[in-house]
C-alpha cells in the first residue's frame, strides 16, 4: 500500500508563496501521473496540476503562470510551488498518485490546508 503525506500548507497573505510537498512511501517513478487537487468549502474537488511520468504537465486555467508542479523521483516527492497566491486559492490541497498496472491504482494523501488572507 502506498502512502502519500502532504506538508507545507499554512496561512499566507495574498501575493505570497507556499511550496507544498507530497512524500510517497513508494517509488513515484512507477506512477503514470502525480497530481495536486484542491477542495474549497462547499465546492467540489478540482484538479490543480498534474505531472505525467513523460514530463508533460497540465494546470487549472486559474493557476497557470502562478503554480508549478514538479516530480523528484530520487526523493519520491512531488512539489507544488504556489506563487502570487490569491484568497480564492484557499482550500485543502490533496496529493494524488495514479498508475496503471493491469488495473488502475489510485492513491490519495490526507490533505494540507492552505489559507490565503486578503
């Protein structure tokens, strides 16, 4: 069983930066996609950024140019660098890992809270 542990959340003023980390108990190189999702109160969970093993990345339109996802296979860690934070970025951020080995395997972290004050 793979465990994902997020860290790096907190309270920051608008315009500030945070870097989220997601440490995996297994080799992240085995995962087809590593991603960050977020869920704000009363809203559905949404995909913020994804990084494929091929190196391809995708971002939610509202975070493009501000957030950067990266994978460090040597450390089995995925990062989300968040710059120019806005109050609407306030949410619980979740790390997600997915791989296809005969069947689709999907894993979630417990989440880390990000609060951006205006």
